[in-house]
DNA sequence: TTCCAGGTAGTCG
DNA sequence: CGACTACCTGGA
């Protein structure tokens, strides 16, 4: 069953640049597939698996085009809610730009980032595992890992435009082998000498994070309730996700920002630290915690967006390169 | 080939 | 508490 609908630009405040939003390396999920200007992903709308396809001419008043393929009929309104959530269409980008213009250090980011929005996870659990996998790791590497995990343990759905895999549920991921040895030990029968073990987490390129991922999945299955987490006050939610293995301050803020849409998060990686020091504390060396406190106090509910805009601006303007330490 | 980037966990003082 | 380092992999 196919549904097509449009979201008129008058239905959300401010501009939208969909390709930029999808490709800005936000750690909620890998970038979506792209086919004929439509971005595609398997998402669940009120529990219904469907292929969601979204297209939009960046920074124009043309409507956002949405196509949904599903076995059950899904009301237009539910589709709109899901799309608006994923691309944060309810966020008032115009007000945010006013806020940016009030700070001469932030104002230049607008021209580089127009239409950039939060790319919110369509699956919070996937976002948690993505964020853990992204720690101390390049974008290409963690996106490959997440795609591998989906292929190996997700459920496969077939559409005319190809196969898509869901992200495995916590109870699935909690029980996968950690590495080659464990996969081998679980095997009943004799294997050929040249057998390649690939149905284990380390084979997905997650390295030492494999055990973090398995334990985190166990904890989410058994003790950490994601629905409750979404309703907690920020600091309580932050302390809760910090208990997951592989989750430190940066990853915790990423999870709350991208997985749960908590705009008051201010994830501090080495780049944001350098950018903030350069702009607001020239010549000083701050601790990551101090950068985080500064960002959260100064930018408040816009902290997450400021982080997003500063990073993309720094990358595109050449600031990032100038902040890279000189090679020895 | 070696070296390095990139957050977290563990260890030591 | 703070400071220091090992961790795994892909790319230079």
C-alpha cells in the first residue's frame, strides 16, 4: 500500500535543507539511502514497518514530498508527525536565527548552515548503540558498523527499491557473540579450517566497544526504561544514560540530543572544545566539562543546535583546519 | 610500514 | 578527586 502526501512549508517555521541535515554526521543513525532525490529509510510508525521516502528542494518554499509504502494503511497525520519528528520540523528555525544574530560570534554560522536541522533518531535504541559506536571513531567507521549490525541481525524488509533491515531489538543484540572465538564456541558442528566468522559484533568493526554494546543492550532490555528516560529531567536522564558502558559525557549528551530530542544537550568532542576555546576563550585551555557547562549555561535550550551549527560552520569555513594541531 | 585520531574506562597518586 | 594511558580500526 502506497501513500503520498506533502508537508507545506507553511506548516513549519523557517527553512529546511534536507541533504545537509542528513549528511552532517549527526550520530543518531547512518545517512539514509538516496534514490532519485528521495531519501529512504525503513521506519516504524506506531509499530508499523514502512518504507519512508522524503524529498525536498533545499531552502525553498516548495512542499516536502513524502511517500510511504506499508502493508497496513497509515493515516496521513501519523506520517506527518513522524517526519516532523525525525527532521525536527517543529523547531522554530527563525527564532533560533534571531538568537544566533544576537551573538556576533555565532551570527556567521547562519550562512553556512541555513536549513540545517536536528536529525533525530527514528529509533532511540539504534541511536544509543550508534552513539556508543561513534566514540573515539570516525563517521565512516561507525556508520559501516551500524549498517553491518542491521544486515546481520535486523529483520529484512523487501520493497521495489531494494531491501532494508530494521535495527535489532535490545534482546537480540544482547545475545549476539562478541567476537570470533565466542561465535566459534557456540557452533555445534565441525567447521572447515578456512571458515570465516562474521556473525559477531567485532566483525562489524566496533573493536573493543563490542562488549559495551552487548552490556548496554542487556541493561536496556532489563533495567533502563527508554520511555521513562524520555520523561526525566535533563540531569536525571543524563545520569541514567551515563550508567551504560561506553557512555561518557559526550556520548550521553549525543544520546539525549539525537535520540530524545533534548535540545539542552551540549555534546563536547575535541572539535567543539577547540571551537569554543577559539571563539570564547582565546589562548585558554579548558577542560571538556568546563566547555560543557559553558555551552549549557550560555545557550540553554539552543545548546544542541549551537553545537550543530558551530561544528558545520567550522568545517565549511576552514576554521576547523586552522584549529587542527600542527603535525610533528 | 608505522603512526595517528578519537572518547571512555581503568588505574594510580 | 585529577592525571594518565590502554583500548581497536581505518586512513595518511
